[in-house]
């Protein structure tokens, strides 16, 4: 679970054209007042909190003296801190603070130079300057051995066929610099206008992802987390998997606990479609996943998909028509990626979960767990099923074929 602390809400020094927080900005739901003690109290009220991540908008807009207060407290309490930034403001002073308070940086950038133009800073000149600052910050952090985790969002400005070779060269360079983790974001499309101007077609998305999957096999350090996720899901090794595969309830987003400047607890911003932060509900529900399992695909469901238990309709923030009850609008792309890695596993002699003849047993077990208001990884269910089938075998002395892990 990530505790995302947003002292300044969604205030930012950039105006990325695709930012999913723009709905909140257009609705005027921005503020700049925060109280550090109230935020600390809220953080400590979160069950099993182990650290927090400073988030935004842009977290480095918070005055340095207040960052110092938050990070020194975070260091004392949790021995570590983290933050998710666009990287444009990082300077020597910040680097010293990162070292002093063990701050693990996450940086968002969509590529070098013009490939990052959609992360807009007001004019083309300012945008290119801002991108250069982010690139410099990444280089500097690597030199200091504080390798940032990176987020790269894929869109028409950086991931069409004509961009792929430049992107691959860049990832190779990041790999050589020692970067180990890149999260690829499929663009969440905020409205139809941006869909037309920024979103890749399904085919382009598939092509870009497969190109990066192929590249990954040649890299030394760098891994794209979604490919690791998909490979783990296909063999049901899904403890601590990324939230987007974990039956997220949009009203509780159990993977993300937001804490606003006034201490208010909020959900992950990806579920906020109308610009208003919902208050966090107390009890998660898994109706979306029960409904998706039974609903035919032509009506926005996942019925009869052999990858359902792995994908689960993906992040509700990317649902068709921005309606969380539907499956993700990127269904075709995820299906193609699951199929790609499924084939790869089979060629290595491994039978993925999706090809198990008794997959339905696991599906039924998962549906029962969701119906009871709980949510556990497939791995845990398989362990339970195996235990039960061993007990049944022992008591009846009959052959029961267990699901293979
Ligand atoms: C909203 S930003 C906040 C933190 C910080 N300002 C940053 O840029 O990392 C968090 C991440 O969400 C990504 N993001 C924003 N809008 C998105 C969208 N429509 N689809 C996919 N990712 C998006 C950004 O690229 C960034 O990596
Ligand atoms: S830098 Fe981050 S918060 Fe700011 S506009 Fe871009 S994606 Fe949104
Ligand atoms: S809404 Fe999506 S990104 Fe946010 S916690 Fe849920 S699955 Fe994760």
C-alpha cells in the first residue's frame, strides 16, 4: 500500500497535456494550504503504514524548509522517504536532502528532448529547457548512485513506429547509467479530443510494448515492471503485484491512501473522473470483478477470457467510457501481451495458469472470496486449494488432480 502525501494537492509547475489531474484543475479543486502536524497525524492513522511517498502535482514545489520537516520526521519514523516528481526542480540542495533523509526519487519523463514535448511547460522553449533539467537530474542522481524509478507514459508523441528506435536507444542509455526500473504507463485518455490527438491506436500500443519487451531481453539492469508483472501473473506468483492487477475498488483504492494538505484521506487520483476527490470509504467491495466475470465482452465485461484472473479487467481508472463498472479500454492490448508471454512460457515447457484445464476451480474460489468481501492473491488461493485437495486425497484415497502452481 502506498501512502501518497499531497501537501499542495495537485499544484504543478508543468501542464502536461494528458495529466489525469486536469479534471480537478478545471473544476477549480486546487488549494495551497497545508498543515504538517495534521498530515503527520493522518499518516500515522493509516493501518500498517511503513513509509509515505510525497506526491502532487509536483511535490518539490513545497518550500524546502517544510520538506525538511516532513522528510526528517519520515526518516526518524520509517528510516526511508520517497517522492514522485517531474524532476525539473531537482538541484544540488535537493540532492543533499535526498541523501540526508534517505529519499528514494521517482521521476516521470516520456523520453529525451522532443519526445517529452507533451509534458508541457508553457512554450516549446520552456518545455525543452524543463526536459533538459529532468534529464540532467536523472544523470546526476545516477552519478550519486540514487537510481530513480522512472515512469514513462506512452502516446503519439513518443511511441509511434517512427519513435521506437530513439526510445530504445534512450532506454539503453538509462540501462547503462544503472536505472533498474521503468514503469510504462498506457495513456489514460481523459477526453475524446485528447484521444484523437494523443492516444496510440491499439495496434501501435501493442507494437510499442512488444518492441520494449524485446529490448528488455538485451538490457543489463533495466526492467519494465509491466512485463515482470504479466510473467508473474501467468504463473500465479502474484504476491505484492502492481495495484492495476489487484481487483481495485475505486471507492477505497486499497493500494493507494492519499493524504491531503488538510489531513483529509483520499483515494488514488486515477479514479477521480469528475474533478472531485471522493472521501475514502471504509469497506472495500468487489462487485466490479464479480460482474466483469459474468458480463459478455461486447457489453464491457470479461466473460470467458482465459486471462481474467490475471488481468481482472485492469485498473478501474482506465475503464471503458470512464465507467469503473466496465473493463479497461486497453483490453485488446493487455490480451495481446498476455498471449505473447503465455506463448513464451509454453515454449519453455511451463504451463501458465491460463492454460490449466481446471482453471475454473481457481476462478470459482476467487469469486467466492470476492463475494465474501475479501481479496487475496491467486498464489494464496492455490496454496489453499492444494491443501484441501491433499486432505481430500488422504481421506478418500482418491486421485484429485491439483492445480499446478
Ligand atoms: C500525476 S503525476 C504526479 C507526480 C509528478 N508530478 C510526476 O509527474 O511524476 C504521476 C504520474 O502520472 C502520470 N500520468 C498523468 N496523467 C496520465 C495519463 N492520462 N495517463 C497515464 N499516466 C498519466 C504522469 O506521467 C506521472 O508519471
Ligand atoms: S508534472 Fe505530473 S502533476 Fe504536473 S502536469 Fe505533469 S503529470 Fe501532471
Ligand atoms: S485506480 Fe488504478 S492506479 Fe489507482 S489504485 Fe486503483 S488500480 Fe491502482
